[in-house]
C-alpha cells in the first residue's frame, strides 16, 4: 500500500463491512424467509438460482471472521442485523436464537477491540411483509420501528454507531423500478412509494433509537458520479436527472426537507398521499453520514418513457462488475455532501472496494491499486476540509453478491464456497501492514 495509518488524522477509524444475508447463512438459527429467498427461487433472477441459505456460514464461523479483522488491525466492524432473523414474520414474537446470536456477535467484537457499527436493514425483507406490499405499504415504517426497538433494546447499549437502512436507492429504485433486486418490480408507482417509505422508515427508526438512548445515529447512502455521455444539452439534462434520483433525492429528504424538482417531475403523480407532510419524520437530526462509493456512470438521453435515458460504456478501466474505476468521484462527493447538505457533520466512507475474479493465491494487484487510488482521494478530500472520520472496506469476505450469486468477489479474504475455507488475499496483508505501520 502507498498509505499508512499515520497518513490519516488521529482517531481515524478503519473498518471492514459485510451484510447479514450475504454472509450469515439464513438456513439456520430460526431465521425467517425473506423476499431474497423468493426472488432467488424465481427462474432468471439470480445467477444459477444461488441463494443465501449457507452463504459464508458466518453464523457458525463469526469468531474466525472477527479474528481475521483483529489480526488485520482494523478498528471497527460494520455489520448488519437481519430483520427476518430477529423477527421471522417481520412482526410479532421475536426469535430468541437470533437475538442471542447478535448478542454473542457484539460481545465477541468488543473482546477484540472492534467497534460495532450496526446497520438495521441491508435488504432482507421478511417474506410475510413482502406479502403485504413490502416497501409500498405505508405501515412498513411502523413495523420497522418495532423491529428497531426489539434488536436495539438487546444490543444498542454496546453500539459505536447505528444506521437504519443501507443504500435507500437500492431499496427503492434498483428493486422497484429497474427490477434487478428483490422484489424485482418494474413499476413507477411502486418506486415512488418505496423511495418515500424507506425514508419514513429511516425516520421512525431514528425516533426509536433516540428513545432507547442509542448513541451516534446516522444514515448510509450510495453515490455514483453522473457524466453526460456527450456535450449535448439532452445528455447534460439526462445526467442531471440521474444525479437527482441517485444522489440528491435521499439527501434532500434527510437534510433539506424537499425532493429534487427534476425528479418530482416524473415521480410526483405517483407519490403516496400526504407525502409532503412526512419531512419532519424523515429529517430527524443525525450524528453522521456514511457514503458508499464505487463508480461513475455515463448517461445518454433517449426517446423512451421517463426518465428517458440509459447508461453507456465508458472508457476507464473496469472492475469485475463492469464498473469504471473513477476515484475522483469519491473526493468530489465527500466535499459536495459536506458543502451542500451536512455542513460539518462527521462523514464516513461506509463502503468502498472492487470485485475481481481473484482466486486464492493470486497477487490481488488490481484490488491493491484500486484501494490505493481511493484512499488517496479520501486523503485529498480531508486536505480540502471534508470532515472524514473513517473508511470502511467492502468487503471482509467474498460473499453472496445478490443477483450475481457467488461469482463476483469483493472480499479482502477469499472464501472457498465448497469448503468455506477462508484465505486472506494479498490486499488483506497489504492493508494489515499499512494499518500497523
């Protein structure tokens, strides 16, 4: 690595991230069925119809995984709790086995001096709630608040930080407009409802967390830099709209009490009744904001239905996901968010990393180069004045990459999905040396 811990401010936190459904194994421990189980069993949705029943078996191997993080020299672990593991039907009687698991997991983190950074929802909606309309249902924020109370009443006293929902854009747009993630809808009205209700659920969870006296509550949004494909006026307008519903919609709700005008031109006719009255709930005071950043997009206008654009292939080197490597975007967003929305609130990079088709003993040079460039962008943003307080690598382990199954490998640690053997990659060792230097 070209960086070391000494290159960052005192107290700067380095962490690794995972999510529950992607690593735990939802086939044991009393976990309930999720809409991802249903989505994966529908032909054509997921590569080879792969699912999360075993995943990385973190449920049984979490001590080994925490040991890997501690040996790497990390300060914190960003993990998620599964709604369906805690409350198998989404409502009603909690699952004692699930609560006990998260209790053990948090205590094991603290034993290794890893600060617990919890996310309450990373996309595994209980199937029983999906049957009731899922994120389209205006009651879902209330149910999410009840779940928040159950899990955080158990482990909230030991959290370093808590965020209610990971990447609202993926919950709303990717899953209800593009149909790429569960529940796999392509419906503009469902999208408008989901995008608003996910923010209402965030706000309700924050209310519950404050009532429980849980400290250090934030939000985590994902960002993509939108380039117009050409210099044409149409492509510039299309890129601004992409930026609107991807980068500005959720920040607008969280911090400004308003959604972008160019986005509402398309969504407003489909919004739930009384949506304008929900901004006091959505805009609960936060203690920090997390930014998930991976790539940029090239946006080209077309004559199809709103939003009347598509993305085109760009010229930069790409990851295994086909995503362009554009570290300049990370520096841009850290400054832009601070200048336009958060105004000095602590910021964290809550996800950054790359998928690469690396096998167990490969040099892993591409991932090391990717991380070097993005850490440099983060250092530049700090020099610019952005209040960046920590950096989280995605992901600790190769894992279940949603609709792409197990073939896209983001991990610092290689996982053999036949034997579940963990093998740290060269990037893991390079970061360990950098963090201990």
